[in-house]
């Protein structure tokens, strides 16, 4: 007979569980919070306003800034001022350039040396100035006499362009102030203010001297009489 079948081997025991890993893994950190939103950039401040351009100071009476003078080339020159009033015409159609040409011919100066300072209504009133020649600060005496006489005479002809007119004023420049004394100047004394002591002081000194003289004379007389009395005293007793 066939041999009996061999018995099946017993099943293998189950494997022990694997040990935990060494060291145990650390838990993952929580996710970091999102960064706070940045504030929007501030707008750039506007640039500071540029300072106003420097201007020339006002000239003193009888002087005006030279034609076309701007800072820092501020030059004041002597001027002759005048005002003409025309009975006809209107301010809108008044031709200032042609007016300057007529004045230039009348006073024999360049038209560029005549400045219109004001034109107002009431007929037409024109205020203008006449400058000295270029590069000159003060008029020559002969020129200023000629210009002022011609302006004030009312003999400048404007033809039929402007019609009749009247001379309202002609203003001559004032004389220049005297220059300041130099460092080597010798001061001049005023004889009226440096005549010595006043009258009151002289009278006081005279009265004081008289009192001293009277006092000395009285003292000498007193001593003399006392000496006489001392000398005559024993004689009377004998």
C-alpha cells in the first residue's frame, strides 16, 4: 500500500511588530501665519514752491531804474518827469510808440530813452520820463535845462495825430546828496557852537571871584584891627 502522507509542518509563528523608529519623528510645526499686509506707500510730498525772483529796490525820489534793469544789475538813474494831457482822442487808440517818437524829436533824445509810466483816461493823460544817455547816471546841466524848457514850453508839435494838449507838470530831479566824508576828512568846527563858556557860566564865575576877593579883604582888615588893639592895650593900662 502507499505510504501514508507525511504530516504538514506547523505554521510559522507571526513576526513580532517592528520597533518604533528612534528617535520618534517630531510633529511638523504649524504653518506660520501670513505676513500682515504692508500699508500702501505714502505719496511723495510736493516740492517746495520756488522762491519769488529777487527784484530791485525802489529808487529814491527823482530816480528810476535804468531801462531794462533787472536784479542784480540794479542801476538808478536821474530822470525828468512830465505829464501831457490831450483834449481829443481816447485811451484805446492812443499810440504810445508814436508819442515817444514825437517827444524824442522835440527834446532831441533817442526814443529808447523815453519811458511811458502811465496812460489814463479823461481825454488822454500821458505820464512819461526821460532817461539820460546809456551808461550815464546823471544828466548834464545843459541837457536838463534844454529838456525841461522844451517840455514845459508846450511847443512840441504832434501834428494832427494827437491834437492839442496842455502840459500838466515837468518835474526835475532833485540834486544829489553830498558824498559822505572820507576817512581822512578833517571835521570843521562850528564857531557858533564852540565859542567857549556860555553867558550864565561867565556870570557865575565873576560873582564867585568877587565873593572870594571880598572875603579875603575882610579877613585882612579884621586881622589888622586885632593886631592894632593888641599893640595898644598895654600902653593904655600904664
